[in-house]
């Protein structure tokens, strides 16, 4: 499982283990699974899709700008705000 955190300047919005997250990067959407190579990207306004299982429907959260970092510990999305 991929450890995922969604953070705004005000609070930690999510911290959970998920199957995959699709992030609206400024260069295009990208999916992050467990074991993804390290990466940093700016994030555009759009929908973050959170998949809790391989076959399940995603939960979407609208985010406004920010950054995404994939590291050995998982994915952290630092959003300016959520919609």
C-alpha cells in the first residue's frame, strides 16, 4: 500500500494507506503507486483521485494549486486549499 498525506496550510486533511492516487500535475495527470520513483511536481487546480483498492471507484477531492512529493515514505500533496 501507498502511504498518502494531503496537507493544507491550515491542517492535515488525510493520512492513510491507499492503493493509488492520481494527481493533477502541471505537466499532466500522473498516477502514484507503492514503490514509485522519487518525484517532485507542481500541482494545478483539479481533482485528486484516491483509489483505496485496485478495482474500487475513486474518491475525488478538488485541490487548488500546490506541490506533490513522492519519496520512499509515500506521497505527500501540499495543496494551497481544497474545494
